[in-house]
C-alpha cells in the first residue's frame, strides 16, 4: 500500500509538477541531454520513490493521455510515408528486419527466462526492440550527422522500427482479454490482423488519393488556403488538422486498435508537398508549443510518479533487460549492416545509433502499464532502461562517428 501523503488540490499538484519538470528538463537540456530525462526524474522525486508528495490522479492521467496524443503526432510529422517505402527497398530492409526482430526475440527470451507472464514477456521484447525516432533525430542533429550516409540509414531503420512496433502494439491490445490459450490467441490475433488489414487498406487509399492530388501541383494547398481564409473562427488550420487526425484515431479505436496507431499514421500523411511549407510549419509549431510547453512535461513527470524504485526486487531481471537492450540492438544493427554489404565500422555505428529508446518506448510501456499488462516492477525496469539508453547513446555515438571517419572516411 502507498504510505499516507498530503492530498493537495489538483491545480496545486499540476503547478508543482509542471514547474519542477520544466526546471529539471532545463538542467538536462543545458547538459545536451533530452529534457524528458529531467522531467521523469522530477516525477520520481515528487512521487512515491522519494518525497511521496504527488500521486498520479485520474486528472493527471487524462492530461498524460493528451500528451501522448500530441507526442505521437509530432513523431508522425517527422516521417513521410515515402521514407518508409524507401526503408523497405533493397538492402535497407535487411538492416531494418534484423535491428527489430533480434532485439524483440532477445527481450522475449529474457521474459521467458524470468518466468514472466506471456503478455509481459512480449511487451519487454517490444520495448527492447523499439527505437525512438524523435530522439534519434535530435541526437543526429546535435552531432551534425543528420544528413550523413549513416545518419540517413539510422533514421530509415528507426522509422521502420517505430511503425512495426506500433502495429504490433495494436494487435497485442486486441488479444489482452483472452484466456491466453493457443486457440484464443490465434482467434483474437486473426481478428486483429483482419482489422489491421482494413486500416492498412484505408491508409493505402488515402495515400494514393494524396499522390493523385500532388500530381495537380499545389492544388490542395491552394484549396486549403482558400478554406482557411473563408473560415472566421480562430486557428482554423489547427482545427482542420486535428479533425483529420482524430478521424483516423477514432477509426482505429472503432476497429479495436489503440488510438495512437491511427494518430501516428494520419500525421504521417501530412507533408510539406501536400499542404505547403508554411502551413506545415504552423501546425508543427502550434502542436509543439502545446505539447512541449505543457502536456509532454506532465506526461513524462507522470511516468516518474508511477516509477517506484522500491518495487524493483528482481535485480537479475533489471540487469538482464539493460544488457539485452544494449547488446541486441547494437548487434542487430551491426549484423544487418554487414549482411547489407556495409563495412564493419559503418554497421557498428548504425547499431549504436538505433539504441536510444526515449519517447516511443516510454509511451508503449505506459500503455502496457495502464492496461494492466505489466506490473509496477517491470514498468519501473523499462523506464530505467529507456532513460539509460537515451542518456548514453549520444556519448557512444559521438565516439563511433569519430572512429568511423578516421582513418576510414565513409561518404
């Protein structure tokens, strides 16, 4: 049971949580680290792990859900569906497949070795396998390698990993209420795949329709601008964009998939060539302001509130998850690179660059925890793993790039 604590009014809790999260986030930004690490630590300090001042109430959970929604939109806006198709062409697919399936298999083996529930085991594998695309982009930008050959390959594989992880998430959430017998899992899994196929068909139709519109030049951009000028309400572009994304989110929820699946794919359909550079910039800026200024810090601090260091009793599981998360991801990227015909140094650098979990891993862990698919101990272990891999990847990747460029320069 939780120890007694002073129950503060909701807005007082929110004020303390936001201010503390922003302060710690600012400190970590100063040290060239993602602010989300500081925000999580702020939640740990305020929550049951230390001060026990604030608990994650239903109101905070609702705000966190909105934070997840906007974070997934921001991740989707950084991806173009054409980039996904490129990641499936030629030798890139080898790197993408090995960099995902080797880690997920390794994570599942860890769960099996420690006698975890089947769904917990699969979620451990899923969190080990994912690469946080927004974090990878941020790290590569900080290192000035975003447009390098290796940087582009890391981004391409990260896109594949995120898309596949969210797709699997949708299927897993559909089978969570079965009795876990082989027959029940196959039945629920088949239904989930049919639902997923329906969604993919819808997505494909939308993509092809957009492609046809793009052949007409900037027709859609001009039509959108005329509609915005016609509408008298405030922020019509933002409202139209969210109506579009929410329609996909609603459709995936109606199918029984998680809303973030629809959110992610819908935001991927929006591109500069479709709605124009200025409109896209406006959407990104407004979404980022609301998310990064308020909702995301509350979400990450909320993860810290759920984190409970005293719940971690299985140190062996903690160490195993951390070691496997590093080893399997780096090895998957390395072997994939070698099989794709890249040299050893380039392959090793790709493996390291894929190692940061960050935002997407924490989103998936949070969804699993909220749905009762992992307990507090496993959730806390996955938070530690996400934080460690995100903290250490920039340092290791910087050294790997130096080694890559000297004495052997990769163009």
